[in-house]
């Protein structure tokens, strides 16, 4: 059964100083629906001039009513934003679906509820946080610290979980009293545009949050990264972009938080419960068309379980329905754009040229002639130095490799510039701890995947990121500590 698209796509305007800005002629680009290749609408294209206006508005707002808002008042506003996101869940879920091509079932159960929860979580968290205080008896002094906003925060976002990741950064930034200039990914601009109205309705004062659409270099992203009045950049995206942003921000010493790519290993020992492993591995491989930074794209299976795992994994993968995002029963939707689709297909070609064995997938699904669809793809027989095994594909493509010893699999798992996450499957508690401790990744899951508690540190090591967010780590990034010493 096909569910009709009940929501109209919108043109995406900048939002500066509390107002949407009309799209200027000649300064826009088309927003394409990746599931149909049709034009959804126009997106304003901002550059230096628009970013400058947005940064000026954000700077001014730092001195306005936002400066006097108490922590409790900001917490109430965050809560209200979360409530309003839930009130508009259906509309937001459908817009996210149109922009990304992911299944509506996903935007309805993960993207939008989690976006609301990001605000609800930080509404509670910020009011529970204290600061340090030391009484120094021999000097008869009292030291205590207070938190102040960092200032204007530039928030530059990827396209894979548009509203979820934007709110993950914006909620703590606002909670700590900062103002913001946001640049959503060029391929997925709609939900961020609607969020501006929600923020206004929730009582966020004008100028506190500004939005400029556009691209990266020589466009809105580049302009935010180099703007002298932007104090911090919170970036999620590719490592090479992180490096460009770091260079651009170096002259003005911006504070940086980077969540970057991953090439995450799933390590499956033969004693694990195979049915549970397969069920979760299907998710960790193909959810959101494999376009989640935490997806496990390198699967290592201990040799005694290798054949049995593959048999079940391939059979379950073949049961997945690749289909239109709004169609009921769709498990896997379209990839996000033509450019990204071609990039993912180029890795499929590499695997073919290198003699990889395709156990399933590798082709456009039958009956889906338009849109950027690819069957979930499982490849074996590739050399560990293959680009498909080493580079982040960010699509529904996984490689599976057998291993014989714990040492060997740890060495292979760590043989990468990335260090975002890993998932280990075993019922041997000692081995679980032993292996987890040796994996070079910011997040290691044992007998599960993507089980999140927003208080825990989230982020990557090596080229997968700089710094951590979540709970106290977000509070630390979005505030400056000022220590006050009093001679008693
Ligand atoms: P990307 O780096 O190409 O783009 C991200 C954003 O940066 C976009 O808004 C883009 O316009 C902007 N940008 C590009 N070049 C820029 C420049 N020179 N200066 C300033 N801004 C610039 O990444 P993407 O393709 O949108 O997203 C996919 C990547 O994001 C993958 O590597 C994925 O693993 C990563 N990611 C990481 C996490 C995490 O939490 N670690 C989460 C989601 C996605």
C-alpha cells in the first residue's frame, strides 16, 4: 500500500535575526528528491554576505534578552522546543523523508523523536550540572568556577540524520547560553528551515539562532569557518572537510568539536548467539541505507561460525525490501543524492574489479528505475588492503572476512585511520572486556549496537573526531569555565 505524501515540500529560506529572508533571484539552487529525481523546491544560496549578517545578528543577540535568561528559563525553552517538535512530528518526518530518501518508518521512529529528545534531555541535564569549588585552608581562600557561554557557535551539518544531528548540537549550545549560525547540508535543508519557526514559537529570542543555506568551500560553510566573530565550530562530516575547517578557523583560534567518519568493525566470535548477531548486523549494516557514521561496514567472523553466519546474514538481507520511502514495508530507501550514489557505486565497481564475491546485492533493484537505489550488498573475498575494506563507503555495502585468533582480529580492526565505533559479539565476559579495551574506537558496544545513553561520551579517536559530546562533555564544549578566587 502506498501512503501519499501528505506534506508539501517547502522552499528553504535563510533565517536571520528572527526572520525568514526572501530568496534572491539567481541566488538559489534546486532541492532534489533522491527517491524520484524530481525537484522539490528551491534553496537559498548564502555566502560571505549572508553569513556576515547572520553572525552580526548572533553577536547582537548575545547581549540581548538571551544574556539575562536564567538557566531555568533556558531549560524551559528547550523543553518547549522538544514539545513542539513532537507536535509537528508528522510534518517533520515527511519532510525529512522527502529530502533524504530514507523510509518514513525511520524518520517517524528515530530521526524526529530523537530530535525532540535531544532538547528534552538537555533541558533536564543543564539544570542538574554543578561547578567546582575548593576551600584552600592554608591560604584562607575559596575558589569556585562559573560557566559562561562560548559566544557565537557555527554549526555545520551533514545530510545523513539532518534534524537529529542538528538538534544534538543546538540543544546544549542554547542551554549554555550561546547563540548560533547554522549551515545544514545542501542536500537536506528542509527540516532545519522548519526548526527556525519552532524555535521562535518556543520563545527563543530573535537573533539567537540563525540559518544560512549553501555549500561548503567558497560558500556558506567556508564563510562560517573563517568568520572572525565565530568563536566555536561544531562540525559533523568527513575528515577532509574537518581538516579544511580547521585550517580556515586557525587564524582566529576557534574552539572545535568534530564528529567525523568511521569504518567501524563488527567482531563476531563463534560463541555468540548467531540469531541475535544477525538481527543486529542487518541493522548495523543497512539502516538508513548504510549512511550512519556508526554503521559496521567491516564484519569479521571467527572461522567456526563464518559459514553459518553468512548463510543466515545473506538470507535475512535478501528479505529486506528496498522501496520508495513513503511505501509501507520499505526497509531500505534511496541514497541521498546522485553524487553520493555514484560514489558508492564506484566502490561496488572496485570490488568487482578486484574479484570480490557478491553474496547478494550490487545492483539497482528491479522496478525502481528512477531514484538512487542500491540493493543491500554483501561482499567477501577482498584483500584487507582493498579500498572497499579501508575507506568509508557510507552506503549499503559491507565486507565480511573470517578470522582465526583474537590477536589477529584486533590487529585488523585497528588497522585504519578511523576510530569511531566497534561492536563485539561474544558470551565470554573476560574476552569481551579484553577485546573492548584493545579496540581503538571512541565507542565500543558488546553484544549490541547503537545503544545510546545521551549522558555518555560520544565521538571518535584518530581521524574520526576531535573531542566528545554527550552529557558533561557537551556542557564543557559549549561553555567556558571562569575560576573566581576569594581571599577570605
Ligand atoms: P561533508 O564533510 O561532505 O559535509 C558536511 C557539511 O560540511 C556540509 O554541510 C557541507 O556543505 C559542509 N562543508 C563541506 N566542505 C566545507 C568546507 N570546506 N568548509 C566548511 N563547510 C564545508 O560530509 P557529508 O558527506 O555531508 O556527511 C557524511 C560524513 O559525515 C561521513 O564521513 C560520516 O561518517 C560523517 N558523519 C559523522 C558522524 C559522527 O557523529 N561522527 C555523524 C554523521 C555523519
